[in-house]
C-alpha cells in the first residue's frame, strides 16, 4: 500500500521564502557587525560573502525543503 503524499501549500512557500530572506539578512547583518567592530576587513567580508553566502543559502534551502515537505525522497537522499 502506498502512502498518501500531501503537497506543500502556499503557506509552505511563504515560509520557505521567509526563511531564505531571514538567513540572508542575518548573515549580512552579522558580517556588517564584524566589519564594524574591526574583526573582519572589508576585503575579507567581500570574500566571505562571495564564497560563504551561496553555500549558506544552499544549506538553508535544503533544510527548509526537508522541514516543509518539498520533494522528500530526493532531499532525504541528498542529506543522508
């Protein structure tokens, strides 16, 4: 017997978009704070944004997609 699969609705799509936006804003604020306090140089901040932000957004999108129920089978295989 196959399991009944429910597709995520509009609330899940909004939660996904909100999660990605929060991750981006939080990262930018954190890097801005590190530059402001002198822990990170401007060149270091640019390098961190260019190399780290895409990786962070990929990880956050994978975690959000599993949590919200998007394409469970393929994502579960990728994260295991």
